[in-house]
C-alpha cells in the first residue's frame, strides 16, 4: 500500500515525485488555472505558522472565476429585459395580441421552472461547471430560434429554451461562487450574481433603443458563448470535488487561495463537513421537521418566494408600458434610466455586503420597497381622480416615477442579491441539490405568476396592484426581523453547524 508523501519527501525529491504525480494525474488535462498547483506542495511548509486570515489567500483567482461565471446571470438579465423594449415591435411584426405577448414574456419563467427542477441534480451529478455548460447550450439555441421565428409558436419555443438555461444558471452560479469565495468576500462576490443580472437588463434596454427585435435576439447569443469558452480556464468547486471524493479538491482550493496560502485549516473544515454528511443517511420526509433542516429550508425558499412576490420581475418586464400609463412620454428611456440606477445600487450593495451584513440590508431593502410601492399606488389613485389637463397630472406622474426609481434602489440594496446568497449559504451540504432546486423552482414559479398576471391586475386596478405588492414587502420585512440570522464572516461549515 502506497503511503502519501510528506512535505519532507517532496522537498527531498521534488523533481522526480512531481513529474511522476503530474504524469499520473494528467496535469495538462486540468483547467488552465490548475496548472502548476501541485508545485504548491513544495511551498506549503513555509506557511505552517500563518493565521487563519492568511488561509483566505489571494482573492484575485476567486474574483476571476466569479467574473467568468457571472456571464450566466448577465444572460439571465438580458432575457428578463428583452421583452420590454421589443413589445410593440414584436406585436406588430408577428401580429400578436397583448395576451399572446404576455404569454411570450412569461414562458421564460416556465422554462426556468423546468431548469430549476433539474438544476440541483445536474450540479450534483456532473459538477457546477458541467451544469453551466448544460445551461449555456440551450440558451444559445433559444436566441437563435427567436431570431428566425416566423410566428408565435416558434417564438414561444425559443423563449422556453432560454428560460431553461436561465433556470439552471440561477441555481448553479450562486452555489459555485459561495463554494469558491473566501469567507471574508463571500457576500461581496455573491452580489456579483445580481449585479450581472442588472447589467444584462440594462444592456437589453440600451440595445433595444437601436436594434430591431431580431437583431437584439442575436446579441443574446454573446454572453453564453463567452461563458462556454471561459469555463475551460477556471477550476471546479473544491467543495463539490470533496463531496464526490475527488482528491483534486485540495489542488482546486490551492489555486483559488493562491500559491503561497496555507489552506490546511480550510481543508480540514471541508473534510470534516464532508465526513459528517457521509455519515448521515438519506433524508426522509419526516427529517424535514427537524430544526437543522426545517429552518434553513424555510428561510431559503421563503426569501426567494418573497423576492418575486414584491412584483419586481413584472415591473421589469413591462416597465415601458407601466411608465407610459403613469404619464411618462418615453417609456423606453425611463426603463433604461431605471436599469442604470439598478446597476449602480447593486454595485453599492456588493461593497456594503460584508460590512453591514445581510440582515440589516434586507430590513432596509424590504421596508423601503414597501413604502415606495405604497406611494406608487397613491400616485395612480390620485391620478385617476383628476382631469387630464389638471396641474397635478404632472406631479402625480413624477411621484410614480420617483417612487419606482427609489423602489429599484432599495430592491438592489438587499432583496435583489441577498436571497440568492442566503440560499447558497444556509442550505445543508447533504441536501443542497434538492433544496436548492426547490427554492429556485419556487422563485421561478412566483416570477411566472407575477409576469403572467401583472398586466391583468393593472387593468383591474393599478392602485390595488401596487398596494398588494407593498403589503408583501412588509411581510418580508417582518420575516427577516423575526427569523433570519446573520451569516456575514462565517464559513459555510460554521453556518451549517449553527442550525444543529
């Protein structure tokens, strides 16, 4: 039986041993950022006395990996934003009714629900990178189908394909980032997911001012094409590798933390949690009543449901028509301004995430959104009770626009990025695939319900619609205040242990 090599052995026979090990493991077959990581074994003895903070190592590689996978959420946002600037042109070009176009807008959510159902199983079976490849291919095909669509049925097929890819992306990217990020940066890097979504929405609005709906669909191919190429340059999640018993997980972790970083403590934590998970039997339905499963599952699913029930996707999908109904002459330009503000404030949220903490930002965000939507409802109510030539008409339009802008600001500070981060942080390792799929499915089911019904609800009563969304925001505020713990500055293993 072959014994593992000690650091002393590696120092005494570095060349022969390293060459042998590289040959055995096929070093050239590893992602490009893995190459050379085995040489770090020679350097490990120099870092024995370093503090835990040093184990976090250089953040450069984790940031680079995050930037690559963030192309997935960029595609997510582009898909969400596509229907707003193209609504009038698609309806005219393909002779659709408003109901048919509403179905087109909502079908991305149907596809995403299918993607969400299988996303956890795919990510657990073939890895986080493998799942992103599975997501990217139908996304690209979907945009090609939309580009050449001669009628509504083909248009619907393309939307379903892009939605499926988005559903897999929405689960896999936050999990991958949480598993590779140093704990001191996990919140900030986790926010990149939502930041990329907002950038994708803004790009869709911006390009929609100049491109036809078919040309805009061609542009939708770009993010996932670059994502597919970028995946060859980044390592697989070390925690997933450890979970499946792949010895490469230490090399992956060393790559992420830097050549000279001491990863011994983090390796020990990961091994300990994997061993604990392996000792556990398969989860039964009765186990879900236990606090260690019930509380994180309820929080993870609940926050992602409430995120969508705030109405944000409905407002984003149909922002142009909402602004025009509020009296704003250029709905598309106002939507672009809304998306630009969302990008800026999500970037601010990324900076605040590991300083202010998740819980405080969620409280500020949900409370602010509830107040803003109340004022939007008030503006529509008052506008309906004055004549069109009244001097107050402009004031009420400005009140609705301003309230929606502040709503997007407060959404971007907390409710936008944080539920995905919380989901990836608090779900136990031995049920992350299943629970994450359920949470993601719930999010997309709520998104579909909102986008499918918002036009109908607005025709019923604009005031009533925004009041309902306002009340749901206040429900989120109450839930966070009562039950959500702070996860800032804690490892995934520490967070999981806290629920036991």
